[in-house]
């Protein structure tokens, strides 16, 4: 399954139609602002994670089990193929 690294709101919008069931999304940078939208039912077949540090820097609540630290992000990247970056 693919790993999609989403760095912006526009990246999230571009990525959405190109995902498949079982893919994983990681919201990074300004992409963390899409956290609520990514939690909607249309994303139910995807795993969605946020980089915890980016939530904290932006003053967003860090209250989910789906948050990642950098070590977790590296682990996901090494286990996934392909890894696609969305920074539109």
C-alpha cells in the first residue's frame, strides 16, 4: 500500500482522488490543518496520521492515538512502497 506524505491543504486536495483502500496518509506541515477533513467517512478505508510536532507548533490539539513522532514517520517510510509526497 502507498504512503502519502501531505504537506499542504492543496496537497491534500490533489492526493485525495489518487488514494486507494489501505493507503496511509501522513499529514505534515500545513497539511495538519486537514486533520478533521481526513477523519470524515470518505477516508474510512485509509490510515491517517499527523506529525505530532507540527500539530504542536501550530497550536492544534494533540489528542489522538494516530499521531506520529519523527521516529514513527521514518519507520512508516521504510516499510512503505511507494512513498508519494504531496506539496502543491
